[in-house]
């Protein structure tokens, strides 16, 4: 799905703004399609870019003329100032209450008008999700769309997102895919610049930091564009910068939720986080303090030998530490809810694609045996619940389901091990995660890492 610009259509004079509407103008936001910058162009639309690239530079760019788009070092397409087409939709609507999506809009326009000329956002709440094209992110996207939310899918490959969304049955007027490379802090900055420049009237209500890499088999570290170990850069630093750049957007929403997906593997008070080696251990965060430039392969210290599995666990621990530190620093002044969750062990997710085939075959069966298995569908619904459920408005919480994953479920019902089923509850972080000194250092060192991109 390709969109570029948005407009706000005022509501009819006889209609009051729907209660809970997040559009400050009280209007209905319509996104107008544009040619292949964010994704594929819908049939029937002509390219609308000017034939040349303006001289204006946004950040450090290579002047590549590609249908009127600029491409950054990280490969992100950045549109030139376009001549775009907008369709004014007659905003006759009825109000429909829908959980936390509160009041979504049912328009008088036909479905054909909305999907061939533009995407009607209406007063739907807008959720930005990283890693929305596969696994947990895709399942959560589908679940949220079904609840009436509009999704900005921040993904590496917008065309792939369009394709998998169609296969998953996600309506194409329910989301827009935009390119984001979390392995490049410049790409994160460019992504937010694009978001603000081309969607000035689209208000971000909630943010889900979900994307992750897991590289347990790599004998040597991979590096981000700025020279950070890949798990640290993608799973933590890229998201850390994204939150900082979108903080004002979330603050303006009034009741935003910022969700950073956690994991039992980063919590030492669980079986997976304590008995399954290696164990997450951040030390004094000297490796993070060392900075980029390929100076350190691990977070704890520059002297620690690289271990791909531990690098992932350390990064997930940083995700949860960051959640609590953001809560301490910003919740009271912004009313943003900062929380994390463990959605359960999605044993057949693509996150394990780097594992050997025998592991990928046996792991789901073993997780089902001990009561820890959760399907991608149910995990996505759990993540959507943390955005949608009124009970999840509490900040600084680590949400879980069906037990605290501190034991194996040997009972017939398979309860208590964090697997399928069960009710949502406030779980406990481990001592390392709640350590305030470690939280302060993690925040300060991370800010130092991203300061040139703020």
C-alpha cells in the first residue's frame, strides 16, 4: 500500500467531534496514495513525482534519481517534494464505540472510493509498530486492525508488508507500510522525518517497539551502520532513538501507550532467564558506554567474548530496563504509559530462523509439553490487548499471562508456565531490571549513543 500525504476534512457542522477523538482538529484524516515510496502503487494511479530531484538535502544523502526519490545511505527512500492528489471524502459518519479505539468512523463513501483513491483514517487511533511484517508484529497488526485501529507498519521491506498483509487478510485501508532500518540510526531519524513531513495531520497515539534480531549461531558479531553489535543496535538502540524522536507525538496524544516487548530470557527470575545458559548479565554496562565504531561486541564490557545468544538476552534486558527508566522519567509529566510484556514462547516464530533444523522441529513440541507454548495468533492478540485493554493503562508494568514462567506446567491443564490461555496479570521484573542505578546508566549511555541523531 502506498501513501504519501494526508489531509484533514472538517466534520459536518451538525456533528460534534466523537468523544475520545484523537484528532485535535476534530476532523477526519484522509491519506492520499502516492507512487512507490512506501510500498507498491495501487493500480490506476499515475506517478506524480516531478522528474528531477530537488537540490534540498535532508541529512547525509546520495543524490540518486529514482523516480523522484532520494535514497539514504541505509537505502531508505526519501520522497522529493511531491505533487500529490487528495480525495475529499464527504464526512458523513456514525459513531461506533469499540473498546479503547473508543470511537471509530463508518464513512458514507464506498469501499472502492476509499481503497483506490486514498486511505481513510477517520478518528481511528493510530498505532506505530516496528517489525510488523512477520511473527508477533504481523499477528498484533491483524488483531489491532480488527479492533478498529489504524497501523503504521515500520518495516524493512514495505512491499513484503503489503504482500503478507494481503495473505493475512488485513484490509489495505487499515495500514500503511513505511521503510525503517533499525540497524541504522540515520534511518531511524529519516523515518521520523518522513513521518512528520508527509503525514503532518496524522497523530500517533501508541507505539509498539517489537522488531528484534536473534543471531545465536554467529561466531563473529555483525555490526550496525554506526558500529554497534547488531542485537544491541536493532533490539535496543534503534528503538531507544525511535522513542526519543516520537516522545512529543506521544505526549500530544494525551493517553499514549509505549510498549517495548520484553522476554523471559532477559529476566533472571524465570527458568528461561536463569537455568538456560547463557544468562543475561549487563555488569556496569561498560561495553555500551564504549560507544560505536566496533569498539565492543558485548554490553557488559569490551573484554567479554562475543556470544550471539547472550547478546540477544542482554538486549532484551535493556528493553525492559529502558521501559522502567522511561516510566520513572516521563510518565508523570507526559501521561504516557510505558510498559513491557512477555507474550509467551512463540516457539515456531521466524525469530528462531538462525537455529538448526532439528531445534526448529523439536522446540515447539517441547514447549507444548511443558506448557509454555503460545501460537503467533494468541501472542499477537496479547500484544494488542496491552494497547487496547483499559486495565493496561498502568505504567511501569511487565504484563504476562498464565503464570510467571518460573515453573514447568506438569499439570494436565498446562497452567502456570506462561503458555496459552490464562488471564493477564502484572508480572515481576528481576532485580537487575529494577535496579535504579543500572537504569540510570543504561539511559545515559544510550542517550550518548544516539545524541547525534536527535
